[in-house]
């Protein structure tokens, strides 16, 4: 694939190249090795990222950390994370054979034998990038084979009557969990699927081409036409998952999971959409969301909202995650609040305390994206 140019939005906002590079590296160091880190290494050469708010290790965080490491060229940490995931999270038997247990105790005991599809898609993308950046090795470190095999399981699981695929085979949309027929807007990564269509097993490549198209169509429906906000969970038609049907608590509002949606849309724009007619929707959505936070509710911008912008709760659980993803939206936005959101983020420190894991993961992703370091490898 031809190497593309990536925007450095921090540079455009007036920051110096040297201070940007230092800030990115320091953010990685703080998360992996600093006094408030949540990455830990074991004597057996494995490493894990802990959800400090729930005291467990999740496929979400492990796959995120692998993506951070490959983007920054940190092969040692990447391999330690992948070895931990394969050793303690991978399921070699049972109905979910071939998937990863979404929650595991830091000592390696599985808390659940069910998977979460956002982990699998990030694992696969990080592995493909590792194959291209570091080169394939032996065994589990033959990254590209691991990625292709995992994606094949995600698509074909259940064809023999055992288990369920992670993508609905009829509408090509990712499920929230394999045996449930609803979705999570923040799970939709059409920019990943477009690359899977090039690098997955040949028989699966058409599936991923269609999945990318269908995911973009879905996201247009899932994001509110005035605010740009999306719900945490939704129906496949894009409507917030009905409150009366919730089985995991309330998720029809703009809350923790949902913050990732605009960040994903912005990265899809940067990687693929800005040079196509699709890009106008990405831009409009990013600008509407920034307008909502910076103008419509500027005096109460870190609360909980319904997707049409009504106040639904006084305090967001992850306020710094909102700041980070509002800034990452500037990859797609050139509206009046784009630079203001970037500067607000730049002036915001990493979160400390027990809830720091989720906020700081999205913080580092925004740092990578806005500095031109979240790239296709």
C-alpha cells in the first residue's frame, strides 16, 4: 500500500514538533511505566494492561495497548501483551473456541468465557500492523497468520452449529456480543474493515469490503443528525437500544462506550474518507459534535446526555475521555471549534485515580491521531 501523509493537527495548532514528539512519548511512558501506570510485566515475559476501575484485564485494553505499541514501534511490550493474551485469554475449547475471554483476573483466571468483539477486531488490526512493521516470527508471533485465523473465526463461527459469528452474516454489522442481535456504535471500525478486505484470507475479503460499506451506512443512522452524538448500544437500524429491553443496564445515552464513536469516525476520515464523497458526512458529524460541546452546552460539557442533547445525568464517568475524543474529532473537522478542542486536550493532564484506565487509553489514542502517529502500517 502506498504510504500516505498524515496530518499533525498539533503542529497546525501552533505547537512545536519537538514538544509534540516529547508529549507523545511521555504519555506512553506514563501509562506503561510511570507512577500511575496500568501496564504490568511478569517474569515469564508476558505483560498486561489492567482496568483499574474494575480490577480485571480486558480484551479491550489488551488490544488497545497492542495498537499503541505497534504505532510507536514498541515491539517488546507488544510481544509481552500478545503472549499474555494468548496464554490467559484465548479459549481453546467450548462454544467460544477461537475467541478471547473478554475479562480475566490479573492472575490469569478467566472471569468470563464469553468474548467482546471490539477486542477481536483490535487484536487483528494490531497484528497485521505488527506483521508489516516488525515482520512475522514463529508460532504465535507469526502475526499475520494469527490475524487471518482470528478474522476467519469471527466471520465463520457457528456455520457448523456451534457458537456464533461476531458479525451478523445477513447485514454484515458487528454484534455487541456474538449471541445478541444488537450492536454498539463504537465497535464500528470501517477503516479497519477496509484493510481487512486486503489482508484477510482470500475467501473472506469480499465480506470485509461489504462490512466496511455497511458500517459506514450504519454510522450515519446511529449519530444524531443535530448533535452528532451516538448511543452506547443500538439496534442494527441505528436507533438507541430501547431502554425497556436493556439487559445490561441503561445504554441508550451518550455515555462511556459512545465517546469512542466520533474518534473512530475521525480516524476513518483521515485514513480513507477525506478524499471521497463519504468525507463530507464525517466532517459534518464531527463539527456538529464539537458545536454541541463547545457552544450548546459549554457550561456543563462533561455530563451525561441523551443523543438529542438532553441532560440525563450530572457527571460523566470518564470526563477526560470526552475531552480526548472531542479533540480527535478535529481530524475530520475544520469548523470553528476544531483548534479549540485540540488546545483544550493539550492542556488537559492524564487522569489519575482508579478510573484512569479508560480515559487514558483514549487519551493516548488521541495523542497518536492528532500528532500524525496513528497510521496504516
